[in-house]
């Protein structure tokens, strides 16, 4: 499905945000590689046990795997999304959201002193619970957004005469619609009058059913 072309201001805004987020992701990815190359290690709070530190490392790895799965899902969903010119609005918004999540994941990977987070980081269960809740909400919302954008859209169904696509409303078309509506109203009125004239000779049960049908149509 193709939507109307994007306005020039919308194009500039989307491209600006995409360029900024992409540059931030590239810079932080390069910083992560540099810190790993120079041997900078994670400094976890002293209250964390070695098992909790390993659990944190595995959590970061799982977040990266889930984020990779979302990027792959977006590649498969893009052909089914409505498009615009010069690019799809929903595609651009989806890429922006995934770039934001990628940026947050790289921040999670960067070696840092986790003591800077204060009392929240000292309690491992509270800290991990907050991280798990945040990432679950972000991933769930992103999956819903991509699925909603790629869902098939059924064309609206119209009753009665419909103008062909590309035709402009004219006096003859308006008269056709008016005549159709008038004919339908007259048909209902004639049916009611005929039933009313024949009502004395009809069975009471049959009259009850006919009255119910007339009331439904009206």
C-alpha cells in the first residue's frame, strides 16, 4: 500500500534524527572497541558476588541477541509496510526506535564503574529487576509496533453505487446516488403498504414476523 508523499519538512526531520542516532551509535561502538582493546574492565559494586557479575554479563549478551532478532524481523517486515516517497514513514520510525535501543545496549556494554549509580546498584536484585522491566517494556512495545505496521490493511467496504477511482464528483454522479437512495426508500414504503393492505387476511403469527422484518429494515 502506498501513502501520500512525505512533506519536505518531515523528510528533513527524519533524516536528521537518523543521521544523529547513527553517528552516536557508531561513536559509542568505536569507544567500546577501544576500551576493550586497551583492557579497561567492568568495575562492579563490591556488594555483588562473582555469580551476580556473571549473570550481568549474560544479561547483556541476551539483550544483544534480542536486539539482533528485532533488526532481522524489521528487514522481513519492511516489504509489508505502507510506503511513501522518498521512503516510508513507518520504516523510518521503526529504524529510529531500533537505533535508540542499540544505543542503550552499547551503553550497557561499555566498561564503567557501576558504583556511580549509588544505592540502586548496590542491591543487585533491585538493579537487575529495574533493567529487566525496562528492556521487557521496550522490546514488547517495539515488537507490537513492527507487527502493527506490517499487518495487512483491508480496503473499506461501501454499500450502494461507488464512483470509480480517479473520477471526479459531478452532477450526474450525485443524481445517480440520489436516485438510488430514493428508489430504495420507495421500495421499502411500497413493501410496507402492500403488507398493510393484506394484513387483515394474514395469519397473526405471519403478521408478527413481517412487522419485525419491517422494523429491522427501517
